């Protein structure tokens, strides 16, 4: 099957969150499963220098954007895995310091940038000699592609376009813009209605995708159910309920090439289920690195997160303020809201020697935290899939999660299956419930045989892409021919 994936971020070329990880590894996994997958993404600043094997394709985009025409070039890179990546080269839109924003400010022309990118995706799907059997879109940035394809089928002589699959990675980000922006799509008014791209008088790119894609997936079974409810539907629960028959939840896989404690180049000491001694060394090295007292028997908790409301920062700050009175250590790696950063800085001042905070994005430190901690905290308000809890499991770091979305689907609590328990879940979104879960973890930590059993169960949990890929192929097949 020929599959064209389109995403505004793809690891290892660009990344702001789980979307990049997922698209990068889904592409490789599809190729490993014997499929022909290619990915199209924007050419952001610095990529040509970083990947000098990239070559220019003999291709010119010249596409209408409202009254104007905008041109772009195309580059390609063949990865060792056999995956081909196309890069849309439009320097005015993409040669910038950030992907979506600089500092705290989103680019004012994000609608224009990603409408243009969406048009490039359609152009490739239509005119590449390599004709995709399906176009798989990711998130709002390419949400308009199904409508654009449908329009070309109905009015511009595209005989038999490929079907489309839209994956929602996070319903909270919808790409909503003033109605005037709709002119840039060059679509007729008939797509701009309450069952289509229109949302309370605005253009909503994700809603357009939900309305017009042939099949919709999201990144965990539980999140697929949650987004059809008023509570977690972010205003789109109505349209999602209408399309429920075409909506499936597929838990993301993990790239165990990147996240393998036995062969992780970021770690001072490799370890595995049969050689757990290395984990202790990672803990000591991490404590040294972040200037916490090196103590083998003090439980070390970690969090790696965007500092956003979704991630439960408010209840985490309050629960830590209570729990740091106990003999524990905590390390945070995060970036995002200045207000939340301040919250952590204050906590660090109150509990010197017990908490370390690192702001910014640091891939290597993220691996070291997964390896060196005993427990990983993820108290999300909602969580479509979440990757860090799955990385934690593989690194024998017991996840403490709120039972929502993919966190609920990937972690097993003692209350669910005693002998398979690999993490701790709490249900209420309150700091009290989180503090209680941390107390439980202390009880587990101080029973060496029990924590060993949790670790064993955790490290055996398998979220490899093999299984996941079959579920995507199944979803594609439901809409082909
Ligand atoms: P989301 O996509 O909502 O941010 P996920 O858990 O799905 O959450 O994915 C987050 C990804 O981003 C993980 O790979 C995580 O390790 C990484 N990440 C988040 N914040 C940081 C940071 N400050 N430094 C390094 N990696 C980070």
C-alpha cells in the first residue's frame, strides 16, 4: 500500500511534542511492515545543513492563496530505514526561529502558513508519479486537506483521488481563525457551514478535517470515547458524535530503537530487566548532574512535560508542596508557561536539596530522567495518548498517572490486576488524590520485593509499533475502494 503521511512536525527533523515522535515512528513502522510510506513536512530553518544528504526534487509549487500565487520548492531525503521524506521549501513561511511561535507569541500568519502547506500536500497527492493509495493527515495544520481534495474531485477533474485518514493527536488544538482567512483556501462557500469548516463564524481547520476525512483516528481507545463527550469534546463533541462510526482509537506505539535502556547513548550506564544494577548508577549520575544529594535510598520522582494546563501542573505543584515534607526528591524538566515556571522555582526555594528544576527542551536529559528516577508523575487533566508513561515503563520507572485517555489505556494499577500492576492510577483531578497516589508509591518503594515486581511488569510492557501498524492498515482498508 502507498501511504502519504503529512505532518507539521516529524522527529528527528522537528518536534514540539508527541506528534513528531508518533509520525516519525509510524512512517518507519509502516515501511518495516512492507508498506510504501512517505512523509511530507515543511522545510524548517537549518534542516538542510543538518541533513546534507537531502536533494532537490524537480518540482515547483505555484499555488493560489486567495488573490495571490505562492511558490515553493521541494526537497527529499531517503532515510536508511527506507522511508522517504519530502520537505516543502517556502522560506517566507518556514525559515523561522520557531515552528509555531517565538517566545510566548504564535506567528500571526499560522493560518496562511499551514493552508499553504495543506495545498502542497494535495498537489503532491495528485501529481506525484508515485500515486498514494491513502493520504494520512495529522492534526489541524493539515485538517483542510480532505476538503481541498474533495473540491478538486468535484470541480477540478481529479477523477479518483485517494481516500483520507485524519489522526487527532490533541483535540484542544484546532486551528481556529477569523472567517476572513477562509478566502486563502480558495474553496467555495459550500464547505464553510456548520457541518463543515465553520465554527461559530470562524474557520476551524480541525473541524473541517473531522467533517470531510473518510476515516478519523485518535491516539488511544479511551480518548476516542472521551472526545465524543461534552466534558472532553472541546466543543467538537457534536461533530465527532455524528462521525462516530468512522472514528477509531489506536494507542501510539513507542520507538524502542530510541527508547531502549540497554542501548541508550544518552545514559551513563545501560541496563535491562536482567541487569538492573545500571539503573542505580543512572540515579546517582542524575542526582549529581542536577545537584541533588546522591542518595540511593531516597525515592526520586521525575516529570518531563510541556508546562501547560493540560498536564496538571496546578495539582502537581500543590501535591508536591505537601509531599516534599517526606523524605523524597523530585526533578522537573519542562518548558512552557512562565507562570508555571515561577511556581516550580518557588517550590525549589522552599525545599532546597529536595527538588531540582530544569527549564527548556533537553532530549538527552529527558532520557536520563526516565532512566534515573524511581517514579514518574503524570497527573494530566486529559491526555490523548501520552508517551512519557510508556517510556517510563520501559525504563523501569513506575508511572503515577491520572486515569484519563492513553494514560488509563497504557498503565495497569494494582486495583485492576494485582499480579500485572506496573503503575499507580488516581481518578479525581485534585492535589489530594495525587498526594495519596504518591503516598502509595512510598509504601511500594519501601517493600523491595514489591517494587521489583512493579519494575519487572513495567519493563515487560510492550507498546512496539508492530501491533499498532496493523491497526492503522485496518483503518486505511476500511475506506479504500
Ligand atoms: P505532548 O505531545 O502533549 O507534549 P507526550 O507525552 O505525548 O505529550 O509527548 C511528549 C514528548 O515530548 C515526549 O517525547 C517527551 O519526552 C518530550 N518532551 C516534553 N517536554 C520536554 C522537554 N522539556 N525536554 C525534552 N523532551 C521533552
